[in-house]
C-alpha cells in the first residue's frame, strides 16, 4: 500500500524527469560554436601606419633641432648682449676722452674768473655770473655757452624814441640776460643805431664801410661771435651775420692786442665799459666795468680791460657803447651800477634766452 508521501515524491519525480533527461543529453552532445564575422574592413592599412611612424621620427628630429637652435640662439643672445655692453662702455669712454680737452680748457678759463656767484643752465644755454675786482675798478662778467645759436639775438627798440633800456628789452622779449649793444646817434628827438646794423639777417640801413676805427660785432648762423673792420659788404656777407651792431674799438683779434686809438685812450681816460668777446671754444664773455660817471675819473681804461681779457684767455674782444649806456641784466635784475643812476635807453641790446 502506497503512502501519501510516496505519492507526492513520485509525482515530483515524474514531473522533473523530462528536464533531467534533457540536461543529460545536452551534457553528452556539444556541437562546435563558430561565429563568422566580417572584420576585414576594419583591418588597419600599412600606409598610414608607416606615415605616422615617419612623421613621428621627423618630429623627433625637429624637436632635437629646435632644442639645438634654442641653445645656439641663447648663446648668441648672451654674446650679443655682452658685446653691446662692452661697445657701449667703449663709446662712453671715447666720448669722455673726446670731451676731456674741452672740460680741461673750460676749467682753465673759469679758474681765471674765479667762482661763479650764480649759474643758469638749460638745454639751450649756460650762463655763469662772476664778480671781478681787478684793483682799479669793479667789474662783472657773464660767461655764456650757446648750446643753441638761437639762444642769442639782438633786439631793436620798438618805441617812438627809437630806444629802450636793456631791462625793458629783456622783459619785452622774455630773455634771461642782456647787455647794451652798439653806439647810436640822436636826430630829431629820435635815437638811431650807429653805422652798419644787422637785424634778423637784414641790413637795417644798408652796409656802411668802416671809418674812424668803427668795428662791427655780431653773431653768425653757426652761433659764433664775429666782428672786426669791414670795408665792403662782401667781406661781411662771407661771415653770414644774423645780427650785429657797430662801435669802437677792437680790443683783441685772433689772440693779438690791437692798437687802441689815441682818442679812446684819453676821451675818456676812465669810464664805465661794456665789452663782448669770445674764447677759442666759442664761449662768449660779457664784461661790464662800473664807474660813477663817464667823464674820465672813474671806471676802467680800455687798455686795462684789454690786458685783463687777454690774460683771461679771450681770442677776440670788442668794445661796445659805454658810459651811461653800460648795463648788464641777469635773472631779472640789474647787476652793474649805471653811472646815470638809472638805465639809459639805447636802440640795440644783445639778449640771451634760456
């Protein structure tokens, strides 16, 4: 007799038997597995691979060349920099050596003037004020280096009287310094410049040949002081005067003391004086001697000034209008002591600009 449990077990056995049989069959029979895929189209081509390898090789060579070039350029740049530095030092040294004679010369002529009491300098001009006391008179000097020829000019009075004080000319033109220039003559209540006068490169009243020891003095286009006696316009034109005025006499010419006319040795014997001259390096010296009158009893003799300027190393020197006309303006003030008590109005003045 079959129990209920056995019936259940038999039921499940019969139920799972087909599956167990199928598993056993599958275990015994294993057919070969073959996957047939067309991958030929994805096979790499030899051409690009070779080109890539070649390109990589070339890039490697290029990188090596670039590194070499960079190193070479760095070395060249360093060498160039060192060479440039050395050349700049050589240029500076050469420039210093070239300027040395000029510096030595300037130091020598300045030592004969003393210590400047005042200096004004710019990119156009350098002006040094000296106070001198030679013994028999007091004097003042301005040593001027024109860095720009246009830093000096001559003004012509623009008044009804034809004359103005040096201070007025300085202020009217905005100058840093000024002195009275040429002589003059009075006629019909008006003051006229004496003899040959050049303003802005033009003859004011035409050329007049030298007479009675008169001499012309002015500046040429190169910024050099020119002057002397001229007996024809062609003589003066050769020097390219930009401006200039006339008075008497010449004191020094080419390092030589010129004879002073007898008249000017005694009439007057002593007086306030204004003189303009130059050194061999074209620096200009303005020299003004003080005197309390112009009648021969005070001031300086022309011969004294001539000797003084020669000893100071000037190569050319020209006497300008003196007496009550003598005036020296610098930095906005009157430096000398005018013998008239006040500045005299004159037709022409030499002016200097900062």
